[in-house]
C-alpha cells in the first residue's frame, strides 16, 4: 500500500529526523510541533547558507550575512523585557530573539486581550522577587 506524503504516519516517521523528543503516544501539542518545524526549517536554511558560502569561497566569491534566514525574517522578532526595582528605580533591560510568543488564549476574550495580558507589567514578590544589584 502506497502512502501519500501527507499521511499522518508518514509525517510521524519523518518528524523524528529533526525532533527526537517528539514521540507517538505522548501528549505533544500543536505549539511544540510548530516550534520543531520552524527550528528545523531555520537550521536547514543556515546549513544551506554555510554550504553556499564554502562553495563561493572555494570559487573566490564573497561572504554572505550570518544567521539571517527567510524563516527568521517571517517568524523572528525581538522581545524586550524590563525589570525595575520599586525601591531605587534601577532598570534592567534585556532583549531576546524570539520565533514566537505563548499567549493565554484560554482565559482571554480575543487576541487583542491576550496580547494586552502578555505585555501587562507584573509585580514580582516572594519567591519570584529578584535581588536588585544596587
């Protein structure tokens, strides 16, 4: 019996190539699946760029830009987080490259509501509280 390329069993057997931890019978959600696929596409693009760069160098060609790929251009972004000490006012800013954000859509009325909750300031106290460097 010939299986089509998009048959679930075909996809399941192929996903282990780039997502070792993704196993049949375990609870894996759509977000994890998407992350594995996006990461695999990005890493494949990086490998192809590296091969092209080596080929161009062997032929006396120039150098290409490093870690940017079409996948990163589509899904990539940057997320800035800021921690502000409520006692002295010191601010610590950190920027992380991201390919997605996890929104709580279950407890929200809309995508806009989810986004507003995600970017809502949060007061850290108890075990969540950071020690201020100042």
